[in-house]
């Protein structure tokens, strides 16, 4: 469109004398354009263009309406439905249809995402020592309390950090430094988790604490050397205790075995002595009955059995002839079956004087043979 076709006016509706634009002219032109677009214009061609664009406009309006009403909740997410700013429902994973905005609005929250927070602080223990502690808190949003996470507390993460610090101070302040640095880490982590979860539930934050991990717990750098020495001494103590336990486990079974063996030997000896005593008692009782019936026979038998038991262990044999012949002594130094010792050579016999009557005289008796002979004579008498 040329400059002259505007009847002396500029294309943007201004007059040639550089005056202000004509607002009435601009509104009129806009009305004409809208009427031509929606079929209100003059002429056959304008009506045909409006009929062509109307279905497209309707289709676009339906598409926009569906996009505003349909919500797809992914797995692990929850959708909080707000109707004019008020919570009315919570959507689960899947496709859901709600009223379009601005009537309803859906806030999506990932309830399966596990987040972590690190906390460092210097705490005072029960025994008035200072511990530098660093821990990690793992948490997520509870599936059934997504609305609490969004609306109950302003800034749930900040509330979680403050609650963590309060829980750590409470638990660390109730334990000694040795317990915190050595064997109490797991127990302290569990106590901090329970206390932190209780505080978050009281505030209705909608957060769930999954784990509390103590990364480090150490004394301040100024006294670290002294604590290292104390820890080393404690480790030496534990090592000596383990060695003592190993020695105990090695020596106790042996001692128990030896005691059991001695006890078994004692029990066997006891049973043997009791059985022998009972046998002797029974034999004596039987012998007493026989003695009562035949005293002389029993007495003689007892004497013979006793002499047999006494003389049976001797290495010499003594023979006593009841006749007039003298006592014969057999010098048998060894029992029967042993190697024989050659007898000493006897001197040659001395010739008797003539006219003397030959009479055999017994050899001179030694002290031992004399005593044995006297004993034998007493027995014969």
C-alpha cells in the first residue's frame, strides 16, 4: 500500500502534520479485520475463508482443553490436586483427568527420589569433651504425606537441617567421648535417626529418614595426638585380651580332659578296691562257716596255703626228711628254668685213720640253713 492511498495519512494512522494517531480509526480497522476473519465481512471470498478456518480453530480449542484436563503421573510420583488453591485429592501414577486451569491445578512430587544432606558440627559430650562429627542423612518424601511436604511446613529441607542439628546435640551430649569414638557409632547413628524422625513427625514435614551414616567422629586437632595414644593403648589392651582368651581356650580343654581322666581312674580304682574287699569278705565268710564245721582241717589248710604263698616266691628249695637223716640244703640260687651256676669245686676227701669207724658227718650248717632248719623243726612239732 502506497503512501498516497492513505488519504494524506501515514500507514500507522498518523496524520501528515505529525499529530497524534487517530484511535477511532485504529479500532475501526481492527473490527473490520476480525469480522473478515470470522465471516462477518463483505463478499463471497471472505465468507469462504472463515468457513475454512473454523474447524481448525475448533480442533485447536479441543486439543488445548484436553491438554489442560489430562495429567500423566509417572511411576514414583504423586500429584497433588489444588482446586482454587485448596488441596482436594492426591493422584497416583497413571493418566488422570481433572478440571482445566484456573479451576484446578496439579503439583507433581517425586516420592521415590532419595536425597542426602551432610551435616558437620562440633559437639560437647557428657564428659565435657569436644567431638568434631560429620554425618550424612538420607531422606525422601512419604507417599501418603505429599500434601504435608508441600503445605504444612515452609521449607522442609531447612526444617530437616535444624532438626538434624538438634538431634545430634541431644544424642552426643548424652554419651561419653570414648563411647562415641570407639564402639558406639552404630548405636549413636540409630539414636539420631529415631530422634530426627520423631521431630519431623511432630512438625508434619512429610519426610521419611532412610538412614543416618556417621562419616567421621574425631577429637579436635589440638588434642588428636593424645587421643591417638589412648586409642593405641586400648588396641593393645584388646590384643592382650584376645591372646589371653586364646590361651584359655587352648589350656582349658586339656585341663578338663586330664581331670576327667584322673576322675575315671579314681572311679576305676574305687570300683576295684570295693570289689576286692567284697570278695575278701565273701571268702572270709565262707571260710568261717567251714572253720565252724571242721576247725582242725581248716586250720591245717590255711597253714599250708600260707606257706605255699610265702615259700613260692623264694629262689631256694629246702627239703626236710622226716627220718633220721640230716637236713639237706639245696643251694638253688635261681628258680627253675634259669641258667645253672656251676658249683664250687670241693676239696679232696681226707683219708680216715685205720681202725676208725667210718661215720658220715653232715657239713657244718650255715646261719641261714640253721635258721631255716630250726623253723622247720618248730613247724614239725
